[in-house]
C-alpha cells in the first residue's frame, strides 16, 4: 500500500510541478503586454538590445524581444512573416523585396533608416600600421589579390609574423555583403583561407589576440584591446578616421546606413517603437553605443 | 598494521615467484585505476574551482533576481534564469510521462517481434542524434509547420523530443532490473499485467526511473542549439520577482544562450560575467543532480530486496 502511495505521489508531483505552471499562465498571463519580435543584423544587435532596454521605461507595456544572427536571418524572418521588425545593416535586395511583397499580398515592407555604422578596420595594437587604402584592403581580401604579407604593404611587424591573418564574416552577414560590395568588388570572390567569424565581436576578439591579424567590423565593437586604423579612398590620399562627423559628411569611405524593416501587417506598436528610435532619446542611445546617428541628431561638436 | 597481521593466517608456504608476480600485478592494476580516477576527478575540480574563482565576485541574490541592464553588461540574469526554469520544467512535463509510459509498454507489453525490435533500435539511435539536428527538426515541425512560432512551447517540445529517447532507455533499464520472479509470483496469484506493473514493477523501479528522468534536467538546462532556433532570444526584459512572467507562447532568454551571447557578442562585458553565469548554470545542474541522488538513496532504503 505504501508503495502505491509513494508512486502516486511521485508521479503527481512530477507532473504537477510543471503543469501547474501551464494552467496559471493561461489565465493570469499579462494580456496587456505586447511583444515585438525584433530580429536580424548582428552589427545592430547590441544597439537593438540597448533600445529595447530603454524603451521598457518609456512604454512598459511593450516588451521588445531581440534576437541576432545576421541581417540575412532578419530578412528571412521578414520574408517568412515571423518577426515584427527586421534589422538589417544593408538595403533589401530587389529579389528579397519582391519575395516579401508577395508574402504580404502586394504590400511592401516599410523601410526605416535609423542610423549609420562606420565599418572600422581593426588591427592588433602592436601593429605599426596607421592607415590603409581601399585598394590595399582589396588586394588583401580579394581572390588573387597580391598582398599576403605585411611586408608587401611596407610594414615591418615587431612580432616577426609577417603572414596576414584575415578575419572576415560568414556569408549571410550584412557586414560581409557590404564589405564585398564596397571593398572587394561584387565580381570578385574573397581570398581562400580567411577566418570567417560568426559575429562582429568574434572578429574583434580574434584581432585582439593575433598580432598579425586584420579584420573589419562595426565601429560599435571597438575595444581598447584593438587598434582602429584610418582608411583612405585611394592610395596616396590622406586616411580618414572613422567618426560621427566623417561618416555623416561621407568622407569616411566605408560607412553604411542601418535599416529596420517593418512588415505591412505588423502591430501598430512596431511603428511607434521606431518613431521613438528616430527621435532624440533613441538617437542618443545610438551615439552612446558607438554608432553614428541620423544627421539631424549628430552632436554639434562632433569631430 | 597489527590488526592486519592478526587476520592474515601465517604463511603456509614460503613466497614463490608466482605469488610475488601476483602481488606486483595487483599493485600495477591498482595504480592504473587510481590514475584514471585522478584523470577524471582532478579536471572536474579544476573546472569547477576556476569557474567559481572567476565568477563568484558577481554572484549575489540581486544578480539572480534582476534583469540584465546596461547593454547586458550590468544587472543580473533573472530573465535568463527564469527562462531556463521554464524550458526545463515544460520539457520535462512533456517528455517524462510519455517517455516513462512508452518504456513501460516496450518493456512489459511489447512482444519480441521484428516491429518492436525496430522500435527499440530507433529509440537507441534517436538518443544519439546531435542536438543541432533536433533543433532543425523543431524549427521545421513546431515553429513553422505547427505555427507555434518561436516560443517556449516550441523550444520545450524540441527539448522534450531530444530527451525522450534517453528517458525511455533509462526507464527500460530500471524496469528490467526488477527480477522476473516478482512478476511471476504476482501473475500466479491471479493478478493482471496492469496490476503487476502498478503494484510490483513500478514501485520497485521508481528510484531508477526518477534518476533517469532527473538526470535529463542537466542535459536540457545546458543545451543551446535546440533553443536558439526555436525560442530563445538575445534579450528580453521581464517582470522581476514574478515566476509567471513568461507565458508558453512567449520567447525567453536562457542561461546557456545568455552565456553564449555575452561571450561572443557583448563588447566590454565584465570579465567575471560569463563565469558567473556558468557558475549559476552549474549550480542549477548540480543542485538537481544532488536532489536526484538523495531521492534515490531514500527510495532505495525502502526497497525490500
């Protein structure tokens, strides 16, 4: 008899321990909370997180759920209809726009320009290089490019490791797409043997620990363990430091706009959220996180 | 030493090369086994010690009960901790009953024919499927096909599918450990199969069954791949102190995923943060395992054979 009791008790406790949750949740679940699924760009994910965190104090009823993965993941979610806001550090390609429009019965997803990201070129702090041109970068990264060693660029590495270790990104990343377009050239492939990292921070981390490495990532991922070098449009021209000012006046050659896409069927709260993002408080966070705000919100004394 | 000498009978024969060899081999075997144990135990202590040493400075009650703030660099891990609780609880609620009942059928009722042998083989093989494959299945079946979207329920179902084969296997093991004579005695006094299972087999194997089930908690809590695709998010703020801040249809944060994002994504996060998260995750798993061990020894003390 005791055995039966024990068994029954155990089984009951096992099952109830979790099922109780389900019941309680179904009824008392905060019905007034609206969840916004915000997914996409890895470059923007920290910024998106900072916005979500701050917006909770502005509109406590809206809970923004942020996921990363890459612009490609965001665009795919937009096309599949599984998000409220898709983050992308590149413009929708024509084909993607068509697919998304077809998904929403002819209505276009709404594009919001929410700021800029300057793509910084990172090297190890011990590397004496101070500036690099787009052409030189292309020779380092593209298939058949002629720069494989730092000495090819006239740089003598103090560590003695002359071989350039190239950090790159996985191919569904918006950063990868942009870099290919702006530096490598659309027709060219990346050189074999680059380290394709899965996130912007991983690129920076690799560069921080590898004296002979070079890598590219959003300026928001800058840390004091890496060096950001100036970039020149052409070899011979002066190198430009990435900053708010040089990004906005377009003198820094590798900066790109960041976008948020809202499906036409999205909840009205999504548009309200983005309206807050492109207003003063939202744009202040952009600056605080190390990205570049829209022109109207740039600090007057920005360098 | 004197005790030892007393117990040992006086050597009847002098030491021969054969006995010397025997003793030497015994020592060698013992040495090898001791080294093997050290190989397992020392790294374990090193890992745990290192994690705690690096992470302990951050851990406090506040760390456990507040949401991450300051771009996930400050604050605590509340939303991730609660997310892990929910994922583990819900998935166990699904996998434990189904897994245990399926094992009872397979062990007690199923006849030994080709079909059931195929089922058994499938269960064993399913237990060996990598979690990332389960993740893809979960994404296709629950998130997209069943229309659950990325949610706790979709993630829990994925985790449940992943743990179920192991629960079935361990439960079958526990059931098979009940001597056949127990069942035969029961049948001989006219009991049906179900009566035998309910009154004899289950009570005598419950400790083994529960151990198998509870050990799956650690696996569920640690998995990142299946939930990354099906319901875990990078960031989400929830009400602090409310155990029901998540609903089954919500997405959630999870400790394993949080550890991953903090190390791979958040710049300038405090050095101790990932270690603190790892320590909490480890403590959660060890706590559950400890409960399992205590529970089992308690149940075993009541066993009558």
